[in-house]
C-alpha cells in the first residue's frame, strides 16, 4: 500500500508518520510539509490513501484533496485535523475518513478499515508477487492496443487517438491545449473542447480498467502522460535498440493518424544515420 501524508507542521507530520508506520509496517509512506511537493509526487506516483491536514498555509487540505482526485479519481482521502467543524466539508468531498488529532495507530487502523476504495486485495496480490497486466501497443503499421492477445475496443475513436498521441509523446506531459490541437483540425482549445477531452479520457480509462490494465495514465492538473513502465510498445523497444522491433518497422507508423507523420520523419532520419 502506498500512503501520502501531508501536514505543514513538522512535529504534527512526524507524529502522523509515526502512527502510520506503526499501523502499516509494510507500506510505502511519502510525507511532505507542502501541498506543492505532495502534488508533484502524486503526479509521478500512484497513491492508495492520502492522510491530509486541513489547516495548512499554502493550500488547505480540502483544496489539496480536490486536486489529488483530479490526478487519481479513486484515491482514498483521510483528513487529519484538530478542528471538528470541518467534518461536514470533508463528508461533502466523499472522503474515506476523518481523524481528530492526536493521531494514533488505532485511529489509522480504524480509518483504513472503512476506505471508500478498498486496497486490501491490491496489497495481498502485490505481496504474493502477482504481476499486473501490461498494455501491449503496436505503433508500426496502424496503431492497435492489446491486452494479452486480445485487441481492445474503444467506444470512441477519439479515445483511442488520445491514447495514441500520449504513447507518441513517450511519457512527456502533454497539455490539454496541445491535445486539442492534435484531435481537431482547427486546433482551437476552449471549455467545450476541454470537456470533450475529459470525456475521451474517461472512456479510455474505463476501457483499460475493464481489461484489468491499471496505472497507465498519469493525470496532472492540466496535462496528461503515459506511464511507460506499464507499456510494452514496439516503438519504445525500437528506440531502445531491440533488433526484432527495428526489423518490424517498414516505414509506417500509426498510419491512420496524419499527425504521426512527424514521428515517421524522425524514425526515417534515425535509420538513415544508422545505415550510413
């Protein structure tokens, strides 16, 4: 289980960490004193539960919880505070728990027993060494997505194209404005386009989740990226020097998408240099 802990008071954060480590002896705990550091880490690492102080100087815990849910919608939020008047606001955010200070291992254990998104099964599977499914991507020729040997079917073609572009970006953060410039010929980005991109994103993630493929998409506040460690891709293997992937490239790359011609040019240049 991966735990995020945030409290801007040094002593309070140390007390929270201590209680968490006593209650969760085999979990990974990342602790921060600023919301900015926590958000940056959450953009790179998928956490199961976040224990958040509410009264903080930079961004309060209620706002931080909203931003964490933008990054990972199913993250469990447990608020830790000395002020009981925040309980109603916390409940309105559909959080998993609410702990009044001082924090104790017993309070942590009780909160974990009532999570909105249980993580016990995930922890047991990981402890047993069960390997999570990887997404298999074919970029050479037409763009296709597989889970094992089964092709994935997306209910919207733009959802599949969004995934294709994120794959093409090779883990780099991609802004919503850039995505709009790729998905629509006029390149315009506005509120309507932003909402449509989020619809494509939700459809794409639902398709991956239904196939049992997790943690492929990394969500930042106004940007997206793919977790390349969760992907087996002929394009990536080719760039890494894999001979079978190199030999499978015949000059076509994501052939159904016109914007992919830029990468075709890069691949052609790379092979030309190697052959000289």
